[in-house]
C-alpha cells in the first residue's frame, strides 16, 4: 500500500526516532501549556518540589501547577517558592470526595486545562530544563508520553530557597552524579528495547508517575485515573494511554532528584504481591499476570464481535459456542443483534418469525462471557484486541490460540484471514489491536481512509486460514446429539486411548532408565580412562626424568 503523504509524520508502532529525535529547530520556542499535577499527603518535601518548579526555564504563562492536598495533617500550605500559576485543592474524605493518590490526581487533572499533563510526585527536585525537555516532544509527536530520568538521593538537607537558587543556576546538578545513584530497573528495559523504540508500547510500565507526561488529547480518551486503586495507579493509567495510541519516549535529558529510596528497594515483594491481583484484573498484557485460566476478567484479552439477525440466529448459536470452547479462553463475546425489536407480549411463540432470536437470547442468558448489544460499539477499549467473526464461520478449538500466537507474539497490526474455500470472500475473519485503532482514528479523514491510517500506524496484513480449522456453518453437518449407546462407545474409546497413553509413558520411562544406565557406564569408563591416562602420563614423566639423569 502506498503511503498517503498526510501520514508521513505518523509514528509506526513505538518507533519515535523516525519522526523526531529530540533535536528542535534553531530558535524554537514552546507553545503548548503544561499542567503539573502533584498529590500531597503529609509530604515533608513538597516545598522543595514547588521551589524547583518555580525555577524552570519554561515560559511562565504556559505552566500551571495543581497541588492536591489529600487530607494532610496539618493541611498543606503553599510556601514562598512556588510557580506563579499554582493552585491548591483540598480533598475532603469526610464529604465523600475519596482518598488516595489516584483519586487526588484525578481531581487535579479534571481541574487543569493544559495541553500536556505532567505527573510529578511531591518528593522530586526537577532540574531547570526539566519541563522544557519533557514538553518539547508533544510539539512534534501528538501522542507523546514521556518518562524522565531520576536519581535516588537518600540523604539531603536542602531548603526551598536553596533549591530555587541552585536549580535556576544549575548548581543543583553538582550535588550528585546521577550515574552513581541507585539504578532503576527501567534503564535495563531501555537498553534492551533501544529506548522503547522496539517495544511496541508493551513496556508501558516504565511510564511511572513520579515524573511522566502525556498529551491531554490522549488522556481524555481513557477512563482517567482509577480512584479505587491505592497502589500502582500510574501503571494502570499507562496501560490505558497505551491502548489509546500513546508513544512512549524515555527522556534522559529531563533529569531529577528523587528524595528518598525507591519503594521497590525496601518493599518490592509486598508491593508486587498487592499490585499483581489488581493489575491482572485490568491489564491483559503482559500475559504472565493472569496465572489462572478458564475464568473471566474485568478486561478481556480478546473481544470477539458476532453480528446476528433473524436469518442467522440459529447458526449464531454454533458460531458462539465454538468461540467459547477455544483453548484460549480469555475472551468476551459481543453478540450484536436487534434485541429491542423482539416481541415479549402474547403471541404464538412457535409461529413467531423471530423465534430463533428468542432462543439465542435464552441460550446465552446466563453466560457471563456473552453480552448482547443492539449496536456494534466498534471500539472495544480497554480490551487490547477485537476479533470480528462472521456468523457463518465456526472456529476450530485452537484457532484463537493460533491467531494470538501470531498477532500478539509478533506485534502485528490488523490481520485479515482469507475465508475457507467455498465461503464468500466478503466473510473475512479479522483481528485488530486497540492501540493501533486508537492512534489511526486520529489521522482518518476525508483524505485518509481508516485502512490507510491503520496501515501507517501498525500495518495491515492478510493470512491463510488453513491452520485455523474454519468451517462454513451453512453447509457443515449439524452437531450430533449423543445417545446412551454413543456415550458408551465414546467411553470405551477414551479408555482405550488412556491405556495406550499409559503404555507410551511407561515406554518413555523405560528408555529413560536405560539411557541413565548407559550414561552411568559411559561415565565410569571415562573416569577409568582418565585414571589410566593420568597414571600413564605420570609413568612417562618419571621414565623421561630417569633417562635424562
């Protein structure tokens, strides 16, 4: 597909270097407003953070700071050294306004109006060009989500006045060499992924709220900060902005001091144990978090969409049943149909033209993984993949597993699968990543088709469906009902297969035992030969010595 000129500056996957490498043109000056949001709860270092923000070289009229007092005792007061455009918001838990960092940040972000949202913890000292170094990326990449570089300082005696003066003069940098301080785990990921260029966004967990930004246009497409999360909220919002098309960029030049040890240095195990449960429920990626199988999660890995009408309702039952029987069980099915048109009053039920739709509705009434919707929602956010399944197709039991091994495993964009022989070419099985779709929507227009935009941001491909075991449900034999005799035969067949499997296992064990014996004999021989060689070599050395004598 030829690239549309309007898409020449679009970031492909997370390869930000191809669009902007961080070098601004001569004479460039920022134009985007930055909203710094800082949650404080009994913070002893907030005054130092505000003093460093007051000394930034970013244009004063383009910088606002929102401090959210999350119930501190005593209450937070803004000191002498703070940016001109600083506002203080108090959260009153007793009035039902909630509590916790994520809740406070949500309130602060909603009260702000900057083009760029900048999360800054209340224990950070930002060097003078920090805000500028973060903000410049959004001027060239509209989906930029930047991560700053922090050095963990364990002892300090700074005062607000000192921080203000030394940040402004640059002297603050001389206190510590960032390279000698605690090395954060994210730096290893940057090295492994070429500064996230090769990550496809999957390393979103490096986007931590101590010093990270995102453009408001991306953030506003998410659910926002989750007030119910009390730990790990920065990782969860990072997942959301990834699914909304964010481009993650480590900005090593945006430097800070983190006043205090990293939490993972002292409580890494406890934090991980607590967060893993909450993360697994909301974030299907990475896959290792969902150790349990064959169960439902708040956010499914795959959302399958099946469209049905009066004519295809009977076929839909088999189509959806085959989806629910996949070996990859982490999915939700949206069954799109004219449910509101179904008559529920007195009628001749057997003569009802929509009887099959009624039966379909009843068939899945108690199935938690099937949701009946009137209209195709198109957008399945925050589920990371949408699978469009024609109601005429049945998927083999391992089809979804094969699809995800290819698409997820190789970080592909939209993939279409050719229909099996005899099926109309319009009936295509398609899988689409939400992160690609979200970014592509930003560029689709009268001159840029959605498929062009999708191809530009993640790629569009066609694949054979031979390995998926697809069947045409219009011509497929009906599912055979099992009778008592069939059941007995099936059980006998299973017992025979089990006996054969046991025999194969026993054969493998016998071979392993024989191999171990052979290995022991070979090892003994080798040892004996080694002894012989050592004795022979020693005798030779003695003989040579005698001859020389």
